[in-house]
């Protein structure tokens, strides 16, 4: 029997993401074979973001979901990307400065420029998902990608999301999921041990990526996430397993 690892503190997690920041995007792309973008698009669709909305991406990291939300809510909308890692926020800001309508790279061809439709302004905010720097009932739609599993207090993170959402608004929370069934479970174990950790090892980040397996083991299952969401007051909560149950999206709504 393995010895239980102590759960990391918020400072451990913040330090870990600051260290990973320079390679986070390229590792993500390689380890998910680019599929993370497909799953993130599903989350953006399922959170109900629409033109003119004020949208929020919690634990925004390098900004993928916030940028997708900005395209979805359009130039009449506003997006907030919140994260506590200053390094990852720096990566997000740099990416956004290159592709946003105001900061488009002059090297882009006119064809490429035409493909970039007007988007919302994104405000990158350093803040804590457990004490969001947003007012009550101020957000029309929210996303969180691979953030909930990393919070030191999952119910508090869900309660904060509920506090900032307007009545009738939804949030879509994408993360790893512990699949049901021996085969899928074995595949996930193989994926983490044989692919994720060695790839990270090759980039000098062994310890940083070794945390993923234990964090998935600790993470509540889909039905447990639904129960937690109801406990903090969400009137509607549905967990959708995706990617053969290896990932999941928890969609929560306020009445
Ligand atoms: C695995 S990354 C996901 C980044 C991005 N959402 C994505 O899908 O690519 C998890 C992010 O959660 C952030 N995070 C973890 N705990 C947090 C907290 N309490 N407050 C704010 N950000 C937090 C980390 O800094 C990191 O950027």
C-alpha cells in the first residue's frame, strides 16, 4: 500500500505553476495531442457565453479559455481572466497582445488579419479563485479549465463561482476525471505514468508533473462534484464525462 502524499498548500501550487509557465502551452499541446482545445471549446459552449456578456475564466493560466470567451462574447462583451500565477498571467497577456485586435502583430498577412473577428477586451487579473475579486451577481457566464482539481478547498471555489454568477447564469468546469471501468482506469494510469511524467522529465520538470496523478486520485468523481455543487447552493448541476470518461465537464447554474 502506498504512503498517502500530503496535499500541497496554495503556496506550493502557486510556485509550481510559476515554474511551469514557460513550457506550459507546449507541454499541454503535446500531452493532449491538441485535443485540449476541443474540450475547452465545449466548455465555452456549455457555459452559455453570448455576445455582450461579461464572462469570467477562473484559473485562466496562459489564457486559452479567456481568449475563446472573448471571441464568443464579441466586442460588446467583457472578459476577466483570473489566476494567482503571475508568470502564467504574463504568458497570457503576451499571447493576447499578439493576437487581439488592438495589439495585432504587424507581421500578420491581411488574410490572417481578416480571420480575427472583433473580440471583447480581456482584463487579466491576479487573484485567488477562493476569494474572487468580483462583485456578487456580476458575471453572465464562467469557465474553469483544469483549475478546480488544483484548489485547496473545492467547495469554497464552487461557492465563490456561485456568488459572482448572476441569477440564471452558468459555469462550465473542465477537468480530468477518474473514469469508471477498469480498462479506462488502466489507460489513464498508463497515460499519466508512461507519457505525462516522462515527457515532463525530458523538460526537467519531473516533480512538477508528478503531482497530476495524485491530484486526479484525490479529485471528486462526477457524481461527487454534482453533490458538492448542490451543497454550495447551485440549483442545477450536471457532470458530463467526455473523452471516454478521461475528462469531464461540470455544468452548474444558478436560478
Ligand atoms: C492546470 S492550470 C490550467 C490553466 C488553464 N485554465 C488551462 O486550462 O490551460 C491550473 C491553473 O490554476 C491556477 N490556480 C490554482 N489554484 C488557484 C487559486 N487558488 N487561485 C487562482 N488560480 C489558481 C494555477 O496558477 C494554474 O494557472
